[in-house]
């Protein structure tokens, strides 16, 4: 995981990713955006889980950690949709 952004993209973020919406049951991956603070461990990068519900402007995501399901509340800018095959 990179610890900083490139100089031309520093401070910028995508409005489409900031306002994206998910439905309960959708699969998402955690992709940390360095523009916004991320208060969880760096090992969360790349983890996948399911959206449980919406909490304000964030989403409650259930991620398995060592076969034990845990729930995290994440802002949508740190989430990416995973296409089901």
C-alpha cells in the first residue's frame, strides 16, 4: 500500500466514488483512498465483504477476519463494488 498520493492527484478525489450507493447484500472490496482519513489497520486494504446496511453517509460492511465475521462502518470512498460472475 502506498503511503502517499502522486503530486498531481494530491488533495483531489472523485465525486462519483464519494457519492456512490450500495444495496444490502452487495459484495465490496476495501480500497483505501489516501485523501480521506482511514482509522483502521493497513491490513484492511484489499479485503472483501458484504454490505449489511447504511449508517448515515457510511455503510456497515461485514468482513471475515480469520473465519470470524466482523462489522465495520466505512465511508463509500473507501469501497469498490465487486462484480458477481
